[in-house]
């Protein structure tokens, strides 16, 4: 009885009695969710256009952040470092397309997936060989003052991250829907063969999506790096982005955003209200369980394309 | 010249269905087993057994388990580490709760417990497929390692949170614990691997294995011709987890001696997946080849700078190792996406027609 009370009643009573705190928890969750979405976006872009489940997205986040910080430490001004990092990520996209994707064209999805795990190891090793493995501080000049609105504590940095996320998503949406390249990308995502038959070059498209994913990774890396320092654990946030992906659907950009927000909020609320019951630290698996329960009812995720199978 | 099957006529169905239908193959396997049982314990030193050969056996077992699931039944899983952890913790609980229990029996019961857990986490596979399933199995990975960390009952309330294998004997010979010699542990592991690999080979040749392959190749078609996807997929999860559970038990009892949940983290899952893919999906032999490769390469990379007389800082070397390992995996996938098992097959074909090219 007490257990039932603790699980089903007490947390809700808590929420009702201290609404300001609850709102704060939800907002913190939403803002964390934005950060997850930023990482998940990179996955979705690549999966949509090439069907590759790019496990290396997390390593790309780490690599971009390490490169940026490394350049800044060398005394390069921030704006130049940003541009250089972007150039590095685009160069990486070229290298990946030429050295990894092209020889593996037409292989099973699982082989490509394994190759991206190999790439993950490579990038982690390469980044740390180049720039060292100490935790680095990334200061991009965003003030982290906190202020209160109606008793709800907010951090300026989080708002900035949310705004960046929104701008990035809006930019991607325009890029995908209004530019010729974006249209070509959507065509490739729809049907590789049909796209090739009307003269869209798959190679170019792959380079473009990997470059865009690299730049998204850089933005995510800057955000995460400024929040918690640039260090090896950055590459682990890829694992956090996976439940976001299955919740939102591998092929949907809005899905990545909404999925990220749901996971972010769910995780924080569960950790704060139900975590203490079972000894805490449930953040590690809660997202997965949430996504799993969800998948049982909607196997293609929230916004994923309907899976139609034929014999 | 030596590898000819001309003149080997099959006169009975039994002979035709033998695991190794070619006489030379049979002799080769016998010789290999004899060598492993009788010669290796005398020529390998403590370091080799502990750092290379026993891990190889443990990971071969896990790779066979994952290969049954991913290679034969086509269900991608990233939860291998967790199922190994179940095996390890179950062994530990069994051995400490029943001190008289034979260690081997404990391993097998632990395998059965792991099979039960695998069965439960296999249920989502009925609804979801491919990468969605892979991510879903990650739930098992994180949830189980969290449970083993949070519930003190699993590690017998020991303050450090580690599980340590108590010393146990079989037929009066110490097989686990700090006093067991590496040779004895090696022989126990080898016996288990040999027997269970044989069992796996037979499972995949039989009715169950064929139903797995049917589901793998096209599940809807398999369902239409009468395979029940639920039974087949869940059986695959259970059998695969049994192997992984035994591997985890061996890892704890015969290799590490004591372990925490970190020993079974997601990197282990990835490592085993690498073994399966680099060795060859859908091949028992491939599991061994992949396990050998993935356990040997890091050992080689760690010792290589000394061999070539290059001095470098340890952390640089560590990073370079990771980098080279990753690059090597991509390279192998490009050169031979079907794994070492395929290379072996090609080599056999070549041997057969040697000295002619076609």
C-alpha cells in the first residue's frame, strides 16, 4: 500500500503542491531535450539520405568540439576557429565518402553500421591523439546568468542553446524544402534509384549530408562542450540520442526534435519524482525503457514513415 | 594435392549429413582439438593463457551466442554485454548460495537464467526490426547493469560492489579462485567451448537453425510457409542468451576472478558484434576467427611499439591503438564484407582445384 502510494500518488501530489518546481523540472528537461535533439538531428540527416545508421555521430560531436577547442587554445580567434572546424568537418565528409562509403556501396545495412562504429573508434583515437585527452573548457562567451520568472529559475545559457537549436532546425527546414540541393536530398531519401535516373549524383548528395551532419555535430559539440567541458564522454551522448531516434522515427526531422523533448522531460521528471524510490541514477536507462514501451505500440516511431512490407 | 575429396563416396545418409563430410576436414579438426587439449597447456606460459587464450575462449563463446541471434536468426542485438553480466552474476549467486554445487553445473544453470532474461528482452523483436530492435536491446544493456549496481543482493552486500569468485574444485582440482592455475582454467574453458560449439553447430544444422535462417532471410515469407515467428525469434533470443550467459560465467570464474558491472558494459557488446561481423555472419567457424582477431589485435598493438623499438607516451599509444583498431575494422569490412569465414571458404575452393586456377 505504501509502495503504491509512493509510486502512484505521492509524486503527483508533489507536482500539484509545488507547481513552480515542477515547471522548473519540465523546463530543464525541455532544454536538455533540445541538446539531445541536436545530436539526433545528425543521425536523421544521414539515415534519411543514405540509409546508413551513423553511429559515429557522437564521435563527430567530440571530434568537432576537440578541434574547435584545440584551435582556440592555439590562439586562433573564435570566428576563424569556427570556420576552420567547419572546413575540417567538410573534409571529413569527403574522406568518409571516398574511403568508406564508396567501397561499401550496396552492402548490407549492418556492414555499414559496423563500419561507422569503426569510424567512431578512429575519430575518438584521432581526435585525442591530436589534441590530448584532458578535459578542456570551451568558453564561447555566452553568459550563464540565471534569472527568475514567476518563481521559475532559468539559465541564460539553456535559453541560448534552445534558440540555437530552433535556428538550426529552421535553417535545415528551409534548406530541405526551398533549395534545389534540398529537393535533391529529399528525392534521394525517397528512392535512390529513381533519384539517380533523373540525374542526381548520389556521391555529391552523400558528401553534402555528411557535411551538414558534421556541421550539426559541431553545433552540438559547442553546446555540450560549453555546458559540461570538452571531454571523452561527449562521444557517449550519442547513446543518449538513440532512444530519441527510435521515439521520433529514424527518418523524421521533426521526430528528432519532438522525441528529444519528450525524452528530455520524461527523463528529468522520472529522475526527480520516481528516482529516489529505486535509488536514483535511472536517467541512464529510463529513456530506453520509455522508447521501448512506445515502440511496442508504434514500431516505426512517432513520425517515422509507415513500414510497409511485401513478400 | 592433399586436399582432394575425389574418391570419398558417401554410402549412407548419416555419412552424407556428417558435420565434416570431407575426411581431411575431420582429421584437421581432430588434430586441432588434440593440440589444444594436450600440447597448448604445456607450451603456453601464464601470460599467454591469461591475457590471450582464455579471453579468446570466453569471447568465442559469446560470439557464437551472438552469431546464433544475429547471423542465423537475423535479429540485431547490442545487449550481449548485459546477458553476459546475467550469466556472471547468476554464477556468483549460485556458487555462494550453494557451496557444494559443481561449478560446471552452476555455469549451465546461469546460462539457463540468462536465457530466461534474453527471452524477456526478446519480446520486442516480435514488433520491431532492424536498427529499432538494436536500440531496443540497448535498453537491456543499461537496465540490467543498473540493476546489478543498485541491488546489493546481487553482489551479496559486499561494500566494494564487486563480485569475486570463491575457490572451488572439480574432482579435487582447484578450478576457480586465486589458487587455480591458468592451465586448469584453460582446460575447463576449452572443454566448455568445444562441447557447446559442437552443440551450436548441430542446432544450426537442424530444424531450429533452419527456421531461424528462414526468418532471417524473409520473415513474412517464412511466416506464410508455416514458421511461427514468435516461437522462432524467442527461441533464438533464449539460445543466444544461454551462450552469452555461459560466456559471462566463464569470464568471471575462469578469466577475471572478480568483476564489476563495468566489465560487461556496452563496449563488450560492440566487441562481440565486431567479432561476429568480422568473423562472418552465420558461421560458427567465423565466430572463432573473429574472436581470435579481436582479442589478438589489441595485444599486438599494445606490444608493437616495443617490438619495433618505438618509444612513446602511454596515453598517446592508447589513442593510437584505438585509432588503428577503428581504421583496421573499416579496412577489413571494405576488403571482405562477408568476414573471415568467407575468406576461409575461398581458400578451401582454391585448395581443391590446386594447381589449376579454375
